């Protein structure tokens, strides 16, 4: 049995930042199902929102609410926006290098459904820049241990709540991890979909375990489809960032005519694209990046240019075929404003959690921010908690002899995946029947 004060399941931006916000006196174990670089946080292209100044507050709030169809939790939105400068200040203190103007001030870009420029970026690899700096910091802390290729396969639950998790190590051995507090930071669910921009190993494992133990879930039928991914034969759909459209890229039908406003919210634009594909009898529409000045295109979107070139397209000379794909999960394990789940000793942060901030549809570049803001709040809340003797005792008496039940891991994974898919369809049907 491994023993730790805090177990964080997931090494994306939410898990790492949460660990960094905890006191150095806490023994922290971060586990990740794959290697540390393989998280969606490394894939984020467009950027991270920040409140530029008070004059933008109302507009930012309204844009977030409008994108979420006004189903957002207003308090969560307020917290996210008001905490954005603090989070960005932490990031720059860790060495995150956001793009700057010649005078040294931060540069801002714009994406779909934002009414002004309020997104910080680092080329078109903002997520990699942020998450690799967080990782660097975490590796420097002697109180933080990171175990790669270590998968949470179950939670350890007693009458006192969550007391850790059962994990499968890289060598396939199964081991319990006892922890005072466990944090689910397992990201999204894209691995359950044939076409998704997410890493394939992100399969909503935390949701399956929440279902197993009756931990409350919220809005699990709210799944975002990104309107523009490269139409190509790839394991993971390659995102053509929204900020490309924010900077002027256009969408065309099969005859080369524009058919929509490119800056509509994601869900609305996705519907427009599907409708156009149906009308044209095509599997994609065209996106034209040549409308962006070439200097701007090359300096802001080098990663997109390179990837498209590798797939046979020169975006400076031709249009690229794009198609919608699963991208983001607005629903998840229900949490309060401090990221507590309905089970004692268990928190959830990042894309796995649902604090209602995104409502029915996420506004572009709000997810890195939301992940970080509420991961920090989780850390602060955990730090305020005091262990009761009764809970400590109950966690200690957990038996390890039940590990026999973890014999057929492939079958267990298939069962978890099916349960999550079924849960999402049932939630969708229930909403449809309301
Ligand atoms: C292509 C792409 C572009 C994006 N662009 C942007 C953008 O520009 N701006 C923005 O704000 N957002 C963007 N997003 C969304 C954003 O990147 C994610 O929502 C955010 O990074 C989620 O962070 P996270 O920490 O919750 O999860 P992740 O970064 O996905 O990390 C999840 C972690 O959980 C681990 N894990 C999963 N299951 C288990 C298990 N059973 N046991 C152990 N470990 C497990 C994984 O290995 C991984 O380490 C983008 C997403 C994608 C896919």
C-alpha cells in the first residue's frame, strides 16, 4: 500500500497546478495514466482568457453566459473572471512566456463568440507552454511525486468517504493508494468517441467511478463538438483553432462561397457546418487561412501551418478541409465552488469536474482558466480541512485483500466505457423528455 496525504489523479494543468498550490508540508502523489506530456492541457492551442481590466468585466461575463445559453452558474463565472489575473500572475511567476507587445505589455487575441480581445497566447501552443512550466515547477518540489503510466482503476470508499484509490502500475501490478484527500483531475471523455481532438486515453474513468459509488454528476449530456478540425485520416482529430477564425479565416461551401458567420458560438457554428455538409453532400467544408496576413499567420500559428503541411496542405496557398469533432466536456462530477464533490475526502477539478461555469456550451479559451482557478480553490479548501479521528480510523482499516476483483482489467475498462456512454445517452434522453 502506498500512503500519501493527497492523491491527485491526472497530470494535466488542473492536477499540476493544484499540487503547486498545496503547502510543501503535504506529501502529494500525482498519477497519470500515460506519460506526463500526454494530456489535453499540452494540446491547447488558442490561449487562456484574462480580464484585461474592469471595463471588460460585463462584456466578458455576458459572452460567457451567452455562449453557455444562460445555463451557467453565475457565481462560478464571477469567480473565474475575478480570479483570472491572479492565476495569470502565478503563471508568469512560473516562467510562462505569453506573447507581448513591443512595449512589453501582454498581447491579447480574440476567438469566436468573444466580443473583444481578451485571450493571452504563446504562438499556437499556449497549453504546452503553460503545462510544461507547471510540470517543471512540480518536478522541483521534493514533496511532489509523479508516477507515470499508473492508472486509477477504482476508488477506496468507506463509510467515512473516499480514502484513496486502487491503481494499476506500468508493470500491471495492482496497488491501493491510501490518501487523506483524493483529487480527480482526469480530463475529458474524447477517447469514447471515434472522432475527437482529445487524447485517446481520456475516457471519463472518474465518471464511471462516480456512477459506481453514487457520487453526484451534473450535465453529463453537455458535450462540445468543435466546429473545425482538419479532415484527415488521423488517430486524434487535429484542431484548427478558433483564434484562426478570430484573426479572419473564412469558411466556404463546396462552391467556394461563404455560408455563415465564422465567429458564432461553437455549438451554433457546428450546426451550420453540419447543415451545409448535408446540403452539399460532402464530408467537410473548406477553411481559408489565406485571409490572414501571411506574417501574422506564420508568427501566430506555426504549429497549425506545420501540421497542415505534414498532411499535404499549404495553408498559405490553398484552403483546407475541416469537419466538426468531439472536443470538450462541459458536464462532469458535480462540485461546489471549492471543487468538493458530494463524497467526503474527494475533490474534482478541470474538465472532469462540473461547477457549472460553462453552462450548456463553453466559450473558447475559458477552460484552461477555469481548470486553474478552481484547482487553486480546491487546494485552498483542502488546506483548511481538518482530519477527524473517526475518518482517519476508517480509512486506516481498509482491507487490501479485495484486490482479487481486479483480475481482468480490459473487461473492466470496457465496462466503464460502456457505462459512461450509456449514462450520457440516458441523461440526454431524460433532458429530451422534460
Ligand atoms: C486540441 C485541443 C485544443 C484546446 N485548446 C484550448 C485553448 O486554446 N484554450 C483553452 O482554454 N482550452 C483548450 N482546450 C481544452 C483544455 O486543453 C482542457 O480542457 C484542459 O487542458 C483540461 O485540463 P485537465 O487538467 O482537466 O485535463 P487533461 O489535461 O486532459 O489531463 C487529464 C489527465 O488525467 C489523466 N488520467 C485520465 N484518466 C486517468 C486514470 N484513470 N488514471 C490516472 N490518470 C488518468 C491523463 O493521463 C492526464 O494526465 C483544448 C483542448 C484540446 C483537446
